[in-house]
C-alpha cells in the first residue's frame, strides 16, 4: 500500500485593495481599504504624496482616506513588510476627473446674417476638463447626429479643448445645434458614461408671430406692434414715410409705432423688418383710416 500526499501551495499576492481602483471627482473624498491574507507579518501601511498612513503592526487592514482630493498625479501605494523582510506593494489606480468650468459655442469670424448655402464654422470651447481621454463630444442638428469627437491624447491634468464644426445653413434649417458631452465618471466593474452638460445653442432666423395685417382705424390714435422670435434676438425696424406724428418705442420684445392724431397721410403700408445674423423677415401692416377728417377735407370744410 502506498499513499501519496499531494501538497498544493497556492501562492497568492498578500495584498488586496477594496475597491481595486477608484474614479474620483476633483475635490471629493475617497477611501480605500488595503487588506492582507497574511497572518504573519511585521506590519503594513499606505504611502502617497501626502505621507499616507503610518506603519501599523498587528492589523490586517489599513485604510487610505483623503477628504478633498486635488492631486492630479497621486499614486497611493499599499505595502506590507513580511517576516522575511520582503516588502510587496500594490499601487491603487486613481482617475481624478473634473467637469469643465465653462462650455461655450460661437460662430467663428462672422457677424451679420448668415447666407444660405455658405459654410460657417461653429466652435465649441471647453475649459478645464480632466481627463481629456474620457471626453466624447457629440454634435447634433435637432436629433440628427453630425459628429462624434474623442481624444486619444492621454492627460491626467485639466486641459482646455476646442472643436469646430462646419455648417451650411439652408432655408428650412432652424439650425438648432446641440452638443452633448459625455465623460467617463463612475466605476463599478468598469466605467459608466454620464452626460456632463448639453449647452443649448440654436440659431434661428427671425419669425413673425403674426402674418401681414390690416388695421382699419376710426380712431385718431393708432398703435402698431411688431414682434418676432429668433436666436439671436432679432433687431426690429419699422419702415414708413417719415411723419412728425409717429413715435417709435420698444416695449419688452415688441417694437411699437404710435400714430397720434392720425391724418390721411398716415394711411398706407408700414413694414416691419426683423434681422439677426441668420436672416431677415418682413411683415407689412396696411393702415386704413376711416372717418378721420383729412387735412384737405378740413381745409375744404373750413
Ligand atoms: C473598509 O473597512 C472598514 C472597516 O473594516 C469598513 O467599515 C469599510 O466599509 C471598508 N470600506 C470599503 C470601501 O470596503
Ligand atoms: C476642498 O478644499 C477647498 C479649498 O482648498 C474647498 O473650497 C472645498 O470646499 C473643499 N471641498 C470639500 C468637499 O470639502
Ligand atoms: C406680406 O406682404 C408682403 C408685401 O406686401 C408680401 O411680399 C408677402 O408675401 C406677404 N406675406 C404673407 C404671408 O402674406
Ligand atoms: C400694441 O400693443 C399695445 C400695448 O402692448 C396694445 O395696447 C395695442 O392694442 C397693440 N396694438 C395692436 C394693433 O395689436
């Protein structure tokens, strides 16, 4: 009879980090445990740029904690001193991330109305974001995806970044440009994507809320309003034959003409023009005066 004794020695690394890696928002707190399965050791501890924890004896777990993490290049390391003086260690992978201080979209080298069929360059500026390689920019026109931008440059510290998009407005475009920014920010078993910020941006040609109009007035005081929507807010202008009894004013988003003591010379067409850098719209108001004694008639009566 013979018996065989098999001895399996499983050599395991003596340190385990929990969680094994962390993704931390800039200035957030973080806490990671380092535990050991080794029952026989001299002691263990953490080291980092702030000094870490002190070397502790007779423990099998040490915790690394930072209340307000701001060190972009931190590399916390847990170590253990074994009885044979060997000192294995494990580095905690840390991704410190930061949402941008500002995100803005502008039209490059252009002012005044946009012309149909001409190309324009939109630029998005993102300030102070980290890490850049975790950023995905998605441009949309309405719901239609236009472009996806990612970065392969690896950088731990915050950077400023810009992206440009060529657009060519057409008559039916409302040119609503949306930009979604995605940033890898959380960790479970890997990363999760989250939307950082989607700044609203649209360029809309001016649109009048009301169509052409006819005002029939029997009153000698007439007021005509003109208001249009658009982005940027359109500039409103009335065109009419100059007359001393016409006053222009702006009330809220409405440009108003007031005709006081109207005479027949005030009858006619008043044109309101709304202009922004996307385009121009016009609306006419025809003024008819009824029962108002005209100057000439007044003279005749006199
Ligand atoms: C770290 O260890 C402490 C004490 O053992 C425990 O209360 C805490 O939940 C642990 N934290 C993590 C992230 O596992
Ligand atoms: C972190 O520290 C900064 C100043 O250094 C402070 O303004 C901020 O409130 C702190 N954050 C937290 C979460 O304590
Ligand atoms: C408004 O009037 C102008 C000129 O009087 C004309 O060209 C235009 O087609 C009119 N718009 C509508 C919607 O009727
Ligand atoms: C213009 O606006 C004024 C004040 O907002 C209002 O009293 C007037 O009735 C309006 N006129 C027309 C023609 O809509």
